[in-house]
C-alpha cells in the first residue's frame, strides 16, 4: 500500500458463523476518493463498511485506514440509513456533542457553520422532531463532518427519503465532499446515485460479496450544474455499464 492510501483492504474475508458474508476482497482507496459500493441486498456492503470502521474484525486478511488498524468510533465519521439523533438534545445540541466528543470547539458559531455547510439555516434551536426527515439526515451528515477525521462512511443514508429530497442531498453531499476533500465510502442500491456521487464505483457480487466491477467515474467534479451532469451522454453510458453489472450479478444469485 502507498502512504497516500486512505483505506487498504487486503485478502479480506468475513464470516458470520458458517456464512461467508464478504470476500475475498482486495481494495485500496486513495485519499480524497469518493467510492460508491453497489450490490444486491445481503451481498455484504454493510459488513465491508463495518470492517473499514473497525466495528468488525475480518476473519481473514487485513484492513488498514491511513496505514493503521481501524479503531471503532475514531478515524471515521459514520452516517446510517436512519439519522439516529438524540431526541433529548436540540438540533444544534446534537452537532455540539459530536464536536465536544472530538475535543473541538463547540460554540454556537461552530455549530452554525457546520449546519450551514449541509444547507441548514436557523434550525439549531429546534428539537429533532421539529425538522423533516431530510433535514434530520442533513444533521447526521453535519455531525459526521464535525469530527475532524479524513474518512466519511455512509450506509444508504438517503434510502428513506423522497426522490426530490434525495436529489438535493446528493447534490449537497457531492459539493461538501469536494470542498472538504474527505475520502468517502458510500453504500447504495441506486445505480443513478452511484454514478452521480462516485469518483469510482465498485459493484459487488451476491454473497459472498466480491468485486464484480471496479469503474472509475470520469465525470467532471466541478463546473457543471447537477442537471447538466445528469444530461451528459457519458453519464448515461456509465449508468448503463454499472446497471448491467448489477443486473448480471443479481441473476447469478437468483
Ligand atoms: N451480525 C450478523 N450475524 C450473522 N449474519 C449476519 C450479520 N450481519 C450480516 N449478516 C449476514 O451477512 C450477509 C451480508 O450482510 P450485510 O448486512 O453486510 O449485507 P448488505 O449488502 O448490507 O445488505 P442490504 O443491502 O440489505 O443492507 C447477509 O447474508 C446477512 O444476513
Ligand atoms: Mg446493508
């Protein structure tokens, strides 16, 4: 692995009892990459993300983040399908807690800055149930960004949102990840979302998840409006290529 690799997964296989969930997998992710993992339900995407976060230890092989074994709760911001906010704290209080936990300044201005970064204005004092599901997911992303670490791991963060909100959040996450330069690993079932967000898309086979396709996404990261990007012929071609890989692999398991 080179020193610039944010993540190095080598010969990794993970079993739950007799069931092999993922692997063997070799995958290196350079710093600043936006990697999207796509694959059928149960193919091991969340398992792979938990291995990278350090919540699981691989049965075989090694996982390194920034050259070290990952430590759970450190080194990576996490966003899940549900926002998992603390209901007894205000919106701003949830973000402030993440800042404090990371040993960083948590003034009102610091909190507001993070909320603004994910497109939220004037909601810091609200209770978490007084904002919409899409706004709650924005808070979850702000909270993950609060911790000053280089990795952002997102497990189907937009799956529960309506189509319009989902597109807005995709656009904002694409911008934020570019601005912050964080290395992202993003799990989704949506081929369109994968091509829109990723600088690289990896399609996994059905369980045990192995790499079926590893495709660089050669679309411009800046300078184009989201609609222009989605309208490019290259966008359609990449979507077709990823879609074909997902469908072929799903048929194998059927
Ligand atoms: N803690 C666990 N104990 C036993 N088996 C598990 C556990 N977690 C996951 N599995 C099994 O491992 C396989 C991979 O699960 P995983 O959750 O990683 O899949 P996934 O690709 O994230 O699926 P989905 O798209 O539905 O979220 C599945 O067959 C699942 O049933
Ligand atoms: Mg999952």
